[in-house]
């Protein structure tokens, strides 16, 4: 369903925003917390440098806030409306959801942030040294 060339593909897979050929992260699993922010310096396929400028990913904190709110609202709706939990149980469900999905939210926000500024280029060729 998701195809290369779609921004959503790069956001959900964590692949290079320019060529969509390889992962930006050294470890694809966001739950390996010691490696959650470890990224390749540049794409091995197209040579795109991921850290466009120093402190580039600080802007992802703003995106992280919005993504976190979306997860919290989803947890509220599921707990309160679908399951019928009371207010305390709903609050606990929201807190547990935020803790459980924290690594995913952090990665998603970085992926969204870099995809805002980088355009997909299908014709990007492999780097030849």
C-alpha cells in the first residue's frame, strides 16, 4: 500500500527522505533505548546528510508534542468511549500509553520533521566515490 515516493512511506519506515532506499537509523528498533537517536551520518545510497545543520532535530520537539497529544487523545477515546473506563482508569491508560509509545513518538517526530524540509527525488543515484 505504501510506496516509495510517498512522504508517509519515509515517515513510517524511517527511510532516507530523499531516496527512500535505506534507514536513517543505525538500529531500526526504537525500543533499543540506548540507540534511539543514533543515526547514520549520511545516506549510503544518495549521500544525503541527515543532520542538515547543528541542532536541526530540536524542531522535532514541537512535532513530538503534537504527535504525543494525538496518541493521548486516541488512548482517551479508546479507554473512555470504547471500553467505558472511569476517569481514573482513563488517566492511567493515557499515562501508560505515553510511556509505552515514547520511543515511537520520538522517532516519528524526527521522521516528520526531516520530511517537512526534504523532497523525494526518484532520480537520485547511488554515490560513487
